[in-house]
């Protein structure tokens, strides 16, 4: 399986990402639909990278490299057809390299009803910071996780 991680090639690939995100959990429960996904994917203040298998989009990641939570992994999603085959781990490794080249902290949120994704992040070294209650929808929390390679003081990009 040939996986490459690169910038999206154009509108069709961004739309494919929007479908991958909006058609599955956790975004169904969070009531984040296709239009929301596309707005995120087109936000010029975000960096989007796709994982392509034999040239076709199988997953993607959205990073926020500015703002208050610099190094925030805003979204990661892999198409259900490709889940459990290492693509998410590849995207997370890529995100880590990108973020740690500029900042010593990487952040990600995971919904409290998504223990499978949380297990992946904890295996990769992300640790619980805190619980954001009723953050996206009432009745569910987002759990903020962080992976750090050291304090801000002394960090050299
Ligand atoms: C979470 C996700 C990005 C991981 O990508 P992946 O390519 O499936 O992951 P990998 O094959 O690299 O690693 C496997 C691990 O991913 C997690 N995982 C697998 N399928 C998953 C799914 N449907 N939902 C959530 N996590 C899943 C598990 O921790 C699994 O490890 P395990 O062996 O302990 O079960 C992907 O499964 C996905 O898009 N899930 C649905 C959307 C989602 O939950 N996104 C994260 C929002 S914070």
C-alpha cells in the first residue's frame, strides 16, 4: 500500500475530505455536517494535508499553527474503508513533525464517546489536560490532550 501525505490537489479533494468527515462519528453526534467540514477545510488559517493511497484521498488532517493553541490538530479523519491500517498513525506522525518543527506542544481534542481514537492518541504520547464539558453539543465533553517535547523556554524552532 503506497501512502503519501501531501497538500490537497484541489476542490475535488477538499470535497472528498468533507464527505469523509461529515458522514461518520464523532461528527454525526456532534451535528457537524458537510458545510461545516468544508468551511474548516477551506479556512486559510488552517493547514490541510491528505493521506493518498494510490493517488486517491483516504484521510486527512487539519492543523492550526497559529492562535492561542498553536499546534492544535483540529481534525483527523480516515475513510471507513481504510481505517485500522495505519493511515491515522501516519497522519499523526506527520502532524507531530510539522508541529514540533515550530512549537514544543501538540494539542488534540477527542469526544468523550470516542474511546478508540483516545486510545490511539494516548499510545502516541498524548496526555489528558482537561475536560471541556458541553463544548460542541450539550451532554458530551471534549477531552483536551497534549503531547509535549519540552517547555516553551529554550525551545528552538
Ligand atoms: C481515529 C482515526 C483517525 C484513526 O485512523 P486509523 O487509520 O483508523 O488508525 P490506525 O490504523 O493508524 O491505528 C489504529 C487505531 O486507531 C483507533 N481506531 C481505529 N478505528 C477507529 C474508529 N473507527 N474510530 C476511532 N478510532 C479508531 C484505534 O485506537 C486503533 O488501535 P487499536 O488497535 O488499539 O484498536 C480513524 O479511525 C477515524 O477517522 N475514525 C473516525 C473518525 C474519528 O474518530 N476521528 C478522530 C476524531 S478526534
